[in-house]
C-alpha cells in the first residue's frame, strides 16, 4: 500500500472529535444538527400548538451515546494515523462511510418533514469517507 499524506486523516479525525465533543457538551442543539426531532420519551414535554418542546435541558441519553461514538471515531482515526496504520485508516474510513449511510437512513425515516433533508448531509459524508477509502485502497 502506498504512503499517503497524514493531513486528511488528521483533519477528519479532529473534525469528528469536535463533533463528538459538541454533542457531549451541548446535546440539546445536537438534535436538529444531526437531523432528528426531540424524542417524546426523553421527558415529559409540553405542547405549544402542534409543536412538542422538551423542558430546558431535557435530552435523551442516546445523544450522549452519539457524542461518545463520534469522539471515539475521531480518536481512533487520529491514533491509527499517528501510528502509521495505513491499511487500518483505509478500513476505518470505509466503516465511517457505512455509518454515515446508516445515519442518513435513520434521519430520513425519523426526521419528519422539516429535518428529513438533513439525511443528504449524512449521505454526502458517506460519499466523502467512502471515496477517500476507495481512493486509498486503489492507490
């Protein structure tokens, strides 16, 4: 396998780590950024008109799991690149592409009419990671 510039892996790892830290620090705003509505089971939400809003600070524990997932993905990509594991970086990029694909389907199915289009952001991420993995594998 060829030797690649470490810059893309470090940039993508850092961005993924930052997304994970954001989800852990501010889980409430992470719902619309990710493309999902607030969960009705997260707390006893109040209803204003036809819009459900949770009480301030009420978020699902799954948002913290999402933050941990993204933080671990970022740290893994950074560590694999730091230790020069070129094949592992390529495989991990392909795995990240599959995660983006799956996240897009979840958002498409559950995002509702207002957030449904955020699925395309996940699918673009899938194409980015997948294209990068494919390019690395073919070089």
